[in-house]
C-alpha cells in the first residue's frame, strides 16, 4: 500500500532534496483543492453569461453559505477518518479501518439528510437570513429556485466530501482527484446545455450541479469495491461512536476553517444589502470576487499543505536548516502566486468581472464600482492573505496548534467581522477596507511569531549526539509487565525495583532513545509529545512528525516485547502491547502522599508540587486517550490497581507475588 509505505519509510523526508519532495506532495494537493474551488464557481460563470438571469449570481451567493456548511460537515467527518486511517496504517493496524469508514459513511448520510430536511423545511427563513430579505427581497425567487436542486444534492455532495479524503488516505490520490474532477466536468458540460439550450434558467444551473454531484458520488462509491487496506461489509456501517469521536477530534480543524468562511459570507451578505442596496447585484458581484479569491488561496494552501510533512518531520528531527529551506521555497512560491493575483486584481478586474457577465455597459454604475472595489481593495491585499495562510499551516505542521489556530481566527473572524461592522459607520466605502486592515494586522502578528520560531531554531542548533546508541536488552521468555502511574505515586521506582527482583530488563526513559533511533527524530521532540497539555493538541495529533514518533514508539515497544519478559513504564504500553497479553498495572496514591513525594524528590514547594501533579496527570491522560482511545486510570483497563501508599517495598512485593500468579 502506497500510503503505508510512505508513513513507514518517511526518513526520506529528512534526506531527499527539498524541491523534489515539495513537488511530490504539493502538486496533488493543489490540483485537488483547485478542482474543489472550481466546483463552486462554474454555475456563476454560465449564469452571468446568460444575460437573462439578472439576479442569478446574487442568488447563488445567498445559497453559497449553506453549501459551505455541508462541505464543513463532510470534511469534519472525512478528514478525521482519513487522519485516523493514516494513524492505524502507521501502526500496521488496519483491523478497525473498515469500521471507521463505515461509521463515517453512516453518520455522513444521517447528517446530510438532516441538513437537507432542515434546509427544505426552513428554506424561506434561511434564504432571508442569508440575504434575500428587506432590500434584497427581489433576489428571493431566484434563490429559492436555485436552492431546490442544491438542497437535493446535499447527501451526494457531503458523502463525496467524506469519501474523497478516505480514498487519498487509502493510497489512491489520483483516483480521489479524478472522482472529484469528473463531477466538475459534468457540471461544466451540462450548465450551458440546461441554461442556453433548454432555457431552464436557475433550475438548469442547479440541476447541472446536482447531476455533477451525483456522478462524483457514484465514482467515489465505486472505489470501495477495490479499496486497498480494508473491505467494507454490512457490519461496517453500524456506527462505532468511539471511533467516530476519535476521528472527529482529528477533523475539527477542517470544520473550523470552513465555518469561518460561512461567518464571513453571512456578514458580507447582510452588510452589502444594508450599505450598497443601490447595487442590486451587490451580493452576486462580491461572491464572484470571493470565489476567485478562494481559487488563489486554494493554490497557496495546496503548496503549504504539500510542505507540511516535510516541515513537520525535519522540525521533529531538529534538522532546522531543512525546515528553513522548505519554508523559504513555500514562501517564494506563495509570493509568486500572490503577486500574480494582486496584479490581476489591481490591473484588470474588469476582465475577471466580464467572465461572469458583469460589464460596464451591462451593470449599473454602482454595481460596477462595487465590483472594481471588491477586487482592488477588499481582496487587493491577497498577497498578505497568502502569507498568513502559509504561516498558519507552518505552525500546524510543527505541532504548535495554538499559534496555528490563533492566526486562522485572527484574520478570518477576530479582525474581519468587527471591522466589517464598525468601518461603515464612518463611511460605507470603508467597508472595503475591513479585509485589507485585517490582512495587515494579522500578517504583522504572524510574521513576528514566525521570526520568533526561526530565532529559537537558530539558538537550539546542536551538534549530532555522540551518545552510544541504545539497544534492546536480551531477555527470557515470560511475563511482560506494563506500569501506568499517577505523578508522585512512585510507579517508576516500583517498576525499576520489580525488574531487578525478577531479573528482567526495565524500560522507561530508554524508550525515548530507542524511538529517536528508529524514527530519526530528536529525543527532545519525542519527550515533548507526551508532555503537551494543550486542549488543541488533539487537533493536530496526526501531523507527520507526531505520528512518526508515535508509530516508531509502538514499533519499539513491540520489538522490546518480542525479546521477552520485561517491565515497561508509561507510553500507553498496556494497550499498544495488548496482543502480547501483558500484566497491566496502574499505580496510584492519595494526593497528600504524592505531594510529599514530589516535594522530597524534586524540591518543589507545596503549591508548586500540587500544580505539577495536576499538570502531569492531565498530560498523561490526554496522551493515553489520544493514542489508545481509552480512559487513563480507568480500572477496567488494568489487571491491578495498586495503592503505593503502603510503601515502595510492600508495593514491589505485592506486584512480585501478583505477577507470579498471573
């Protein structure tokens, strides 16, 4: 399987030429994202050229946020399952993949049917909420006509969005891209036939989209008769909510990205009608600019997403020169795309408007002026937006999720939305500047954060370690004991003494060195993975470097288990080695006892000791949950729950006797 090999043999990310790697990963990403962006813009081109649908593009602009909501849920489920598949493939564990995919399809179908039903039931209030009310009421008939087939296509569209990333994760990116492209091609062919030949108007445009979505879904569905790493069966479609929850955590960043687009679209539609009511097609013209903007951003995101595994792996391996080289190449490509887009938007926006049927002679002066300002001012700073998106993805790649999410929210929500409401209070034309000002402010903050990371990388440059390479100790055939422990409960000391008493190897921090050797990542980076306590960490668990380390750790644990009897502390070893039937122990103690131990061992003051205990336990619980999907410290996951307040020596003896009986 291509994808499995790619995950398992990813040391080439630290050795192959950066330019070659970037082309290898970025080109498929760019093509897939651009095809998806074109899907939303085809109707507007033919509607605009029809000449007899004066409010057609405005109507599609009103329906557009609803299609993005459907896309958001599709990617929420699909991207999450794809990430979960990649994790499982890295572990050589594809047993649950069919269940995860089946669950995604079942839940996706249910969600799509609910969204379709709600859209039909609340069609009128929804369309009015998105802009077809008040001064925009003349748009309502076209929006209602267009929305019928769009709503009807929600199940096919959402399921295709679920299945597409799954197919990519299964090692067939070309088939995934073709399945998405075929729908767009069908839409492009049918649009002029239904609009110009059959004179079906808005219904024709929507019907062409609907048929394209059905065709795309059929091609996606056909893939699962030839899937590589799993086979679907009837039992696959019975939802497994544990797998669903695990996948949704990994897909939430995709959902939030699309949700921000919905928020901006709603805000823009309402303000355009409020302040630019003399331009009857204000929403339509602005939607055109917004979607062309989306195509440019798709190219940039594709380039940056292609560089994500390269950045993540080399950052984890502390190969900072390669990180900088990769980022420089991404930024250079971004600068070229942004510069070309800016020149087009500033020099010839009339040509872009003309593609959609908006000409100086065919529009009112107010409409044409709004269109020019949308390109030249509102999205005129697109070169900065491109850099912002790249920097956000960079932080995601190197497992700094707080910074990544901050940058994404700063530009798209925190700055744009308030400014869009406040600036028109000065003068209505100030509305155009809400996006450029947001771009400037977010770029300054983003650039500062990027420079800060680059400076830290420069200061952390180290010579290759000269430490002797660790090795797995030989052992005898027998019991494998795994110890999970609360911070300060003495689990490590108990495990070490038990191993000595049994005459078998003991593994704790040695595992980090073995994982570093196996993965090519730096020991410091591997230590950080288990120590992360950010709530947002689970959003990026599947980033390349993190998953490489986790997969390598699981491989090392299994290599240790293959050697024979041993004691292993932490690392979620009890679940990773479940096939080896380990004796699973959880060591705990009253808080007062743990506090005393931490104060004695680390010299902490009382308040600091309590704080460190709380943080350490939270980190261990989060890591255990992310890696295993189970609850850390829950009695059903262990053979023995040991209260170490009886004393270290008695704890060791208790464990010694218990393991002899196992």
